[in-house]
């Protein structure tokens, strides 16, 4: 049981044909994609480009937070987390994928909640600092 015919999987009951995939059995089953020379032509359109910009923004925000470049309520971090899902939703509008849309809508919603918390937090800091400034001037 080393290698089955191209597109066929060895089974104790019967052979199962799977198009464009070859399976090898070496203690486990590992899929190997074969193209048989019929590769689809790759083309990039505007929604794909906008989606890639969104992916880059999401990864930049995540990396910046993990590497200590951003804090949770930093404006650049929040902007990246709003613009990136918006770009991805634009791309998904043209090439729909329900699970990805749900993920991006939730990501965007959570970021808006964080933005509101950040604004309120800044207002409290300004409000709390103002009486001290007024007291020191008198």
C-alpha cells in the first residue's frame, strides 16, 4: 500500500475516486494536490487588492499589539482594527463567504465598542485633571 493510482484512494472495501487529489499511504493518509497541467489563471481585481490591504492591516494591528508597539486604546491600533475589517467586508461583498463576513462584522463591532470605551476613558481623564488645574491656578 505505497501509492494508489492518481485520483484514487485505496480502501479495504472499494476504491474511491477523488478528482485532482492523490493520496499516499505511509502509516497515515496525506493529501497531495495535483494539477495535471490545468492551472487556473490567477488574476487580481480591485476587491481582491482591497481585501489584501485589509489582511495586512489586521496583521499589522495584531503584531503591533503583541510586540508592544500599540496599546489597547491607542488611536492607530483602533483605526487599523476599523479600516481592516471594512476592507475585508468590501472584498467579501464581491466574493461572499458567510463565515468570513460574520467574523469581520463581529471584529468591527467589538472595535467600535473599544473605541467608545477609549473616548469615555479619555474624557474621564480630562475631566478628572481639570479640577486639579483649576485649583492650582487659584
